[in-house]
């Protein structure tokens, strides 16, 4: 099962469509090119699916989504473990 997971931008990679994001404690490079119309900055929350930011979300929505995902148990933790293995 693949999930869209909230992540927080920790930095933008200059001259690219990439951002460094924290996804539940896992640092990932994320393509933010689909959000060209958004003004993204460190601290912003984004919804990520297979390495692409799909939308910018507010912190309240990010926290609520993370809480919901945590109730899924193995489906959520399996995806997080897969991310950790890719590091």
C-alpha cells in the first residue's frame, strides 16, 4: 500500500525542483516541481507521494493526517521503514 505522507520542508535545493524534507524523522529529497505556483520555504508542510510533493498543507492538517496514519499501524510503519532503508 502506498500512502501520501506529510513532510516538512527543511531546505530548498537551489537551481532545482528539489527540497529536503523531514518525513516523520526521515530526511528525504522531494521533487516540488508540481508546486511551482506555491511559494515554498523551510518550515512549510507538504503532502508527499512517491517522492513528489502533491500539495502544500497547513501544520494542523499535517498533524491530523500523521495522527490518522499512525492508527493504520503496519501500513504506515512499513512505508516509513522503506524510506529509512533508502537512506
